[in-house]
C-alpha cells in the first residue's frame, strides 16, 4: 500500500499568517490615510498670519511734545499716541476768533443800514443807494461766513495736534522721540489692528477646486502645539503674471516653458480665525501649516 502523508496546520503557521494579514491591512490603512491627506485634503505649509496695519501720521506740522505710549504696547481705540506742541495753534484759534467777531459786527452794521434804507421813500434815497446797501450787507455776511470757516479750521488744526489710535491694537515700529519735528503725512508709528488677524494660505492651483468658502480650516503655527480652528472666507481671484510685460521696444516678454516640468501656481486663500486662545500670541508674519477639510469629507 502507498502511504498517505497527512498535512496539519500548526499554531505557529496560523500566527504568522495572522501577523502577515495584520501588517498588510495596516499598510493599506496607512496608504489610504496618506493618499487621503496628500491628494483629497487640500493643505499647504506656506501659510502666513496677516493683520491690518494703520499708519499714524501727523495732520499738522510741529514739534512732538509728548509720547505716552511705548513699543508693542496695547492701545484702545481713541487712546493718545503722541501730541504736537499746540501753542501756535491756540494763537491761530484766538486770532481767527477775533477776526470772526470783527466780521460779525460789520455784518450787523451793514444789515441794519440796509434795512433802514429799505424803509425810506425813494424821494429821500435813490433806488441805486438801496441796492448798494443790500449788496454791502450781503458782502459783509459772506465775509463773516469766511471768517467763521477760518475759525473752525483753526479749531480743527488744534484738535489735530493730538494723534489718537483709530483702532484697538499694538504699537509697532515706534521711531519717534520728544522734540522731533512732525511733518504732515509722514508716518511716525503704526498700529497693528488686534481685531483683524487672519490667515493667508497659498495653495497650489491643483487643490483650489476642492476648496470652497465655509470649509473648515485647521491651522498649526510653527513652534506651537495647539491647533487653531478657522474657516475659508474667500479665494483670491487673481495673481501677478510675469508673461505679457513689455520690454524697451514694446515687445511682450514670454517665459520659456519646460513641458516635462510644470510648476503649479499658488493661489492665496483668506482664512478667518474663529477663535484665538488667550495664551496664544499672534504676530503678523508668522508661518503656519493650513489643512482644509473639504465639504465632502466633513459633511
């Protein structure tokens, strides 16, 4: 008789099979997660913290008298940033007030004479003299209005000697000292609006079709372990194009294209920050990683 060989599955073989299946499943799961993160989920490491900045400049000329703020100080809307010596402007107000009062008295006299001559009979005064008196009264009234406008302007310039913060924020780039001469329109410091921080993420154009307004955004600041939540506020509709610029002869400049290498353009996406932790310090210019959760993934 031919002997029959028996095959048996020992426990060691089953264990190796289970381990192999586990490793294969784990590899498939990791591959799917990586593919989902890098292909389906739009993300970028090129994100920047942005904020609106207000440049504080003098509207009148003069020497700086007082600077009650310091660099990086938090100020409220309406707080004084610096003041200009108001002495000359107070003199202008007094001078304009005196001129306005003189013009007002002249106007009252002219109006009184015009009214008196209008009541006289044409036999006592000619029609021409009546019209002349009316014209003089109107001229005096215009002169008074002009003097009043000069007085208001002098008062306005006096108020402008006090430069106040137009927003809540932080004093930045303070390059001003007491005794400096302030020139009209010249920036002396800036205020970073603390209520205007947002994230600007620069995404490759191939990922833009999967980004929509309202999508959830997860923001990881460099060096920070805490994740900030936000949402897509808007998508930029235009970036600069180096093609089409004219040279000295009016010819268009067209950059060469390498068909085997085609770099995707980056499109700015504005992201609204929903909540900032109290212990987190935000500064315009910080870099961050932004991950967008498209609607089809989080709905």
